[in-house]
């Protein structure tokens, strides 16, 4: 009697493989972002030079346009203040200087937010075809932001000379005082950069919301209101201190509310940390949606 040959076969072993990514905590997200930005620093610099030159090469006034834009931006507010349409309150120094510094700081915040939020979409070809770290492509536009800030400082110096004002001795700390509002914009922008790549309308809706927030931030007026409810809203707005403190520090050498600025700075750091962590949690889905 022959033995069935199938009886001698070993039982089949079924192996199941599951993808298990390493848990990425908030601290590790910051460390990973630091390493990737350091590795890609040379590429990011070349991208900045390319975008900067391309942005101004075809403009009629060329690089002079950077100087004219901030002056044209405050013209409407100065006109409304001179005609009595706008009552900004007691600014303690000439209103054109007040509104110029306020709109400059606000513009730095909005530009940081929007540049980072649209960074992956504007560099979608590099995201798809290269191994450049995505966080580097998201923030590559920030270099021009810092350059524009330096140009605005030059224009501010000219404006103060026209009105016979001298910067305070604390004006050297102005770039550091502006840094928290830049961190806040970058943190929000990083979250929007990955969310906006999946849902394109989110960035546009948030941009509209930010424009509304400007009206409860003392950018073109002071924070003194007779309406207690509106005054309370402005006082609880962290952007109030992130705009007003650098402005007062540069011109008057004073800090209107030190604790408000400290708490707003801590809030900005937390938002930046959350933005970096959220970016690394969602970034792998970006290439599928671009």
C-alpha cells in the first residue's frame, strides 16, 4: 500500500506583513526638521535666489518697487486720518510712522503665513521629482520675507528722518521683537501647507479670516476703546502684543505690556511646535494629492 505523498508535506506557514511606522512625537519632529533644514540649506538658498530674481526681473521699476510698495500701502490710512474719516486715537508719535510700522509687522505675519502655506503647492514639481525635504520647500520663501523686512527698516529710517524723529536706543532689538509673530505665521502656515494640499479651499478661507482679524488688532489704530467688549477682545488677542510691542520698542523704547508680550511669545512658540509636528504627521499624504 503506497503512502499518500501529500501526507509528508509540511504545513504551509502564512506570514502577514503590516506597515508599522515609527511613532513621531513632537520632540522628534523638531529634531527631524532641524536635520532636514541643515542638510538642504544650500538647495534652499539657490531656490531663494531664483524666486527673488524672477519676482522682480519683469517689473517696470525693478528692485525700487520694494521701497515703493510699503509707502503706497499706508497712503490710504494716512489720507483717512488727515480727513477725519479714521480716528486712530492717541498714537504718541506721528501717525504715518505708527501705521507704517504696524502694517509692516502685520504684513510680515501674513506673508510668513501665506508663503509657508503655499510652499508645497508652488513647488509641487520638486515635491514629486526630488528628495528635497518637504519642510524645506514649504519655508523656502521666507528668505525674501527677511529681505523685505530689512528694506522696510530702511524706508522706516527715511520716514522718521522726514518727521524729525530718532529711533530709540532699543531699536536694535526690533528684529528679535518681530521674531515671535514670524514664528506664529510659520506655525500656522505649516499646518495649512499640508492641509491645503489635500483641501485647496482651506487656505483661501483662512486668508479671509486673517484679514478680518486685522480689524481686532491695533495695526492702524490704538487699543484704547470706549466700548468695553471690543476693548476686551483686543486685549485677549495675542497679535495685539506681537504688533504693538516691536512698534513701541523701536520708536519709544518702551514695552506697553511686558506680560502680554511674554504670554503671546509663548503662544507663538507652541503654535510653531504644533505646526512642525502636524506637518510631519500629514506630509506623506501630500504627494498623493498634488
